[in-house]
C-alpha cells in the first residue's frame, strides 16, 4: 500500500478505536453511493476488516432522480462489489414521487428511504453497524449550515462520530485526503454532477462560503472539526446531567403525563431547565422546537409560588400547581380508537377526528390532490372500513419496494404521538388501502388493465357545518 494511502487508513483506524465503533466479529454495512467518499470508505474498511476481525457488507439506493446517471451509478457499484467480493444489497425507489406524496423535501424523502433500507438489511443479516462516509469537510459544512439556520449546542457540535448503530469512520479525514487515497490506490469512482449545482444550500456553502472563510483561516475545516469535538464532549456531559436531573425531579410518568417535583426543578439553572423541557417533549412524543423566550417563561413560572399554566405549541399543557409541575398532552384524541364501515356513494362522518370520508366509482382517474386518492376497484374487498391505527399495521407504500409498518411510516413523517391515531386508515379485508391523505398502498394501484376506478375523498368538517370540503 502506498505511504499516503496507508496514512489515511491508519487515521480511520484511530478514529474507529478511539470511539469504539466496531467490535471483533461484527458485521458493518457500508452506505455505498458510488461517489468518492463512499468508495474510499468501503476500500478502507475492507483493508481493516481482517486486522480488526469484522465483516463488510454494502448497500446502494437508486433514487431514480438522475436518469441514466443513476442507472450508471448502480451498475458501477455492482461491478465494484463483485470485483472486491463484497455482498451488495440494492434498492430502487421513486424518491421524487415519495417527496410529492408526503409533502416533504426530496432530500428528506431520500434519507428516509435509505435508512429504512439499511435497517431492513441489518435486521435480515445480523449487521450491527451502518457506516456512512461523512468526513471532516462535511462536518464544517454542516456546522455552518446549522449556524445560518440557527442552532443550539447540539447543532453547533455538528455530526457525531456515532449515533446508535451509525458510525462515521472518516470524520477525521478531509475531502482532499479521500481524493488522494483514491488516486494513489487507482480506485475509480462516480462523480455526481449535482454536487456542483448551486441550487442546494450545502453546495453554496461548500463552493462559495467556505472558500471565503478559508481566506481568513486556511485551516478552518480542521479548526471547526476540533471545536466540534469539544462541543460534543460538552453535549454528552450536559445530556448525562439532564437525564440524572430528570430522574431526581420525577414523581410519576405514563405515556400521557409527566409529573415533577416543582421545588427540586426550580433549583436548576436555565441551561438544565431548557434541556429538561426538551427531554419531556421527546419522552411524550411531541415534535416541537423550544425558543429562548419559551424557556424564560418556563423558568419564571416554575420558580414562582403561584398556580400557573402554559402551552407548548398547543401540543403540550404544563400546569404549575403547588409543589408539582404537570406535563399533559394537550390533545387526547389519539387515545380514542374508531372504526366505521364504508359504503360506496355514502358520506361517512368520523366523529373522533371530525372528518368526513366518501368513496365513489368514477369513469377515470382525475388529477391527484392531497385529499383524494384513486384505486383499482376490482382489487377491493367490500365492505371497506376506515379506522384508527392499530399495533402491527403494515402496508406496501407506493414508490417503495417491500412493506413498512404504519408506525415507522408516521414516525418518519414526524407525526406527533398526539396525532398518530387521528390518521384515518382505509382497509379492505385485512389489507390497508390508503393511509388517509398521506400514502396509497401499491397493491391497489390503478394499471392499464383497470376496469373500475374507485375514488376516495377525505375532508374536514362537522355535521353542523355540512360539507366543509377542501379542494
């Protein structure tokens, strides 16, 4: 091995050892796009696999976003893994369609698809770790992005070396070192043309902002990486103190309520109080941000001797009563299960969630809008039903291969726990047809052989208001 390549491999090994990323006999799944970073990661891990006694697998997701280039990426990855004798798992997903249907960005949809796929492979192959090719330049770009958008300590700490089963062995390696490794090792890789496009915030930071900052400090990438290490240590310590403090203040808890000892909590400083509030939101499944003004108000109310009350984004109610602080989910509708039979041509009012649903046979599929979906009626088994989510629900999302649990699907969409049972689910027999307004099941898709088209429409309203349809 060339001296320069050996140096980079040693650098990655040091990172792996310092952060205890891999144990002997473990399997590690490499997220392999075919680009320089992931190919370098695969090469380095293969060179270390015998020395450190772990097994390497690879996974590639074809997002179907770049036409022939995406197909060429997949072909390159297949050839590379065959040449290097690496077990490879490939998934095709229409990420643009998923983003449109879920009303999320293409980047978020792609990330959800990738990590769902990685989790499936790990479960099926006893892989313990997922390795991604984030490097030191990625770290600097991420920190700058967080600074621009606004972030607390955790955001300014950047990308962690490890998060659950995800590891990042190249986080101490620069982009220049990766390119040098591939050059001296004569390893080919694919170039993603979109990496040069200034339509993306990260690319503008990479190609415009970071070079400007380097004119003030040529070593800014390494400087920011060092700062991130210190901040990650601080973050880890504060997180430990926060969890310990939470247990000290806790009187009782269940899925809908957390009760603290007010006098104990009131003795804590603002930094810990803000973390405690965030921890409660996370425990109760409330997806919401916390502003500094909200923390100041929380501190003021918890330290007063008065009976107080405050709301967190209308999702969580906080009551300050006597020597207790009571956190309660502001909306308990998700705890009320429902199930209604559906008849074609009839409006059905779903009282617990204040919504209407109607199914009709139509001649053709019209333009899709958010609250309307179309299906092949001949694949439907009547009577259909519309009901709330149940444990173990699984369906076959349009645009994805294979099945997915409804719980995981809603979590990926960041649907708060308070709302998950408010999502109406249309079923045929025991099969899910439609996660209302969110995703269709591919088993009931319209095809060129479809004879009868079923249109299902959902809208908000109540019996008194009549049809409060939203088009």
